[in-house]
C-alpha cells in the first residue's frame, strides 16, 4: 500500500466473501456465454466483428471493414434477440458499432 492510499477492504466473514465471489462469477459466466454464442451466431464474420466490451446493456463491437459494418447494422436487432435468448433475463439492449 502506498502512502496516502486507503487500505483495501477486509472481509469480516465468509458470507461476505462468498457474496462478492458470486457477483464476479456471474459476470464472468455471462461474458463466456456471450463470447461463445457470438461466435456461433456470426460464424465467419467474427473475424470482422470483434467484441470489445459490454457496459450497461450496450454491447460494443469493433468492425474492421465498412462492408461488414453495413451488414452488422442490418442484423443488429436480430442479433440482440438471439443473444438474449441465452441469458436468464435480457442483458443486451443495444449494439454500438465502433
């Protein structure tokens, strides 16, 4: 710890540690599922449509060529619907193209 920094939070019980672990575990599981499903849905286009991040229900996708960008724009709604079928509750609300 550096001088002037606040000390890291210390856990007081195993239940508190478990609660934090479950949140992190759920996020990681969702990301792994998203990555797998995305690859299955887009097939060969995965090399042109690269997942970058998910934040607040927005999926950020980097597009490598403009032709692929037009196709992604056209399939955006369909992809959101298909992706959300694999989660307990709808997670992806929109796709932002970068």
